């Protein structure tokens, strides 16, 4: 992508979803990186009826889609994202679309490979699968699927089903109110901080910009698998250090005794990350330290 440009010129990124937790975190990281020039596009501007991109005079190197994952879709979203992808392709702008492990049902006994076919039939997953296909129609693009995300300035956190507005906060609120956690322990996955995902995105952009040819689907999540129940337990054990209304161990002992029995089939929403390591040298990191900082931040913001 440097055929006619100074090697010292900044990498020009058009960021879709700059007002999301992922987009905001991306901008925060980019502000500390002088080799990047980022133009933000918020969700409202993108979904407006006017063709905003036709007015863009600057040429970009990359489009990062931080909007499609983790948000409900407006009725015209698929149409708008298709127009955006086609515009980017016409202008030779390479896209990195951020997607999710939730395109998979979890009905497997292994971590999902990039070659596995997405099979989740929920409305959210089906929309996400269609958007993936739009971006993959251009051979220069990358779709990057991640694990259960948490973090960001809006205190965003996913659970396995994407039905929780904020999985961590919801779990804490149940404990504060001495309510039983309404979670079946039937999912295993890999929580992943948004900041770690952004680290990987920047790495992919830089390597592609300076000549790496690898494209298509890649997976990234943190290293340690955990069950849905034990993810909730990890959240509450940290929260109990800051919240007198949560007696961490007593609550968790009671939750353990009321949990669904061991005969429940475990759905595995985990991702194999061997390919992104082999192609880009991206290593997985642990998630627990980031979770502690995230939960601490929830209480500092109150």
C-alpha cells in the first residue's frame, strides 16, 4: 500500500463506529500512535440517509468496522454496510471488519477454526454472518472474530448470548439484590478485553500496510477458557473487594449449590488462534488482570 507514498507518511484509517466502546478505545490508542491518522465516523452519521462517503475527499488506506459487532442493527444497516464495502473496494481501501465468536452456536467439542462454517441461527448472528460475507467478497479484506468482549469507556461487556446489556454490571446487580444468577452453566468461552482486541487490530493494519499479503478470516481471543458460571464468579470475586453489599464467597457458594447439574451439555464458544499467530505473529494474552481493572473502574465511576 506504499507504492506511491513516502514510507514515513501516516497510515490513514477511516473508523466506522467511533462512538462505540470499541471505536472509542481505538481512538484512544490511535492518539498515542503518531504513525496513524484516523478519521472517525459515528453511527448516526453512517446510518443517515445521505451518502456521506461520496463527500469524502481524502483517500484512506484502511477501513475499520467497529460498529457491526455488539450492537443491535437498524433496519437499513445491511444496505448501508453493503454500500460502504462497495465504496471502499472501488477506492482500493482495505477493510478490517470486527466480528464475534457468536456467529457460532457452540455446539462443538473443539475451539472453532477459521474454516468452520458459522451456524448460529439467532437474528443477531445471522446479521453478523451476512455482514462478514459482504466484507469477504473483496479478497483484500480481513474479518477478525473475537471472544466475549469487555471494557471500553461505556463499561461494555458481553455474555455468551449477547442478550445482556452489560454482562458484568448485570451480574453485580443480581448479587447486590441477593437474586439468583439466571445463567445456565452451558457455555465455555474466552473473555477478551477490548483494549487487547485493539492491540491486535493495529498490528494487522501495520503488517498489511507494510506488505503482508494475508487476508480473509482470522480469530483472536484471550488465552484462558472459562465457563459462563465461572466467568460470573470471577466478576463477583473482584466486585466483592469493592462492594460491601456483595459477600463474594457466601453468594458464590449458594450459586454453586443452585447451579445446573453437571449433565448439562457444555457449548464451546472458543476460538482457535493458531492461524493469526502463524500469519501475523499475534500472541494471546490472559484476561483476568484486565477484568480486575475493568471491575475496579465500574466502582470508580459510580
